[in-house]
């Protein structure tokens, strides 16, 4: 597996993408409607000033979601090879959980888990 496999993979990805786009343009009927160009926000037309500040809690809540999302992404491959690797795998996952727990404590300290 050298550079040739990376080139083949890239060409395959580009080819499949181009084929999917061309196929959708051939099969689907194109229609234009003025409503398609309008902004859509939950079906309610905007009123007043649209540039407003949001609470930083939404940002922190998104960070917490990413913490647990990344945890699950890395936990599955670890669970597959944990018996083959042995004790080093256990130590590495404990370090990983510790780092995630520090991030969780930071978010809790900032009040990201409070909805009021």
C-alpha cells in the first residue's frame, strides 16, 4: 500500500462523486421557484434585527457533544483490538478518558450543562 493506492482511492472518490452529480441532473426534473432563494429558518419569516448575540452556553453544549462523540468514535476501534494489544491499550484508554474528563469538568465549570 503505497502512493498508488492513495491515487486510486482519490480517483475513485472523484469519479463516484461526478457520476452521482451527473446522474442526479439527468434523472431529476429541474424547477426554479423564487422561494428557493429565500432564507429558511424553521418556517418562520425573520422579523427585526437578524444579527443578534447568542448565549455562549450553546457553544459549550456543542463542545460537550463533540467530547462524547469523539469518545465513541475512538472507543469502538479500541474495543476491537483491546485483547490483542493488552495492558498498553488499557493504559492508553485510561489516559484518553482522563483527558475527556478534564474537558467535561471544564464545561461543567463554565456552566454549559445548565439550561436556565
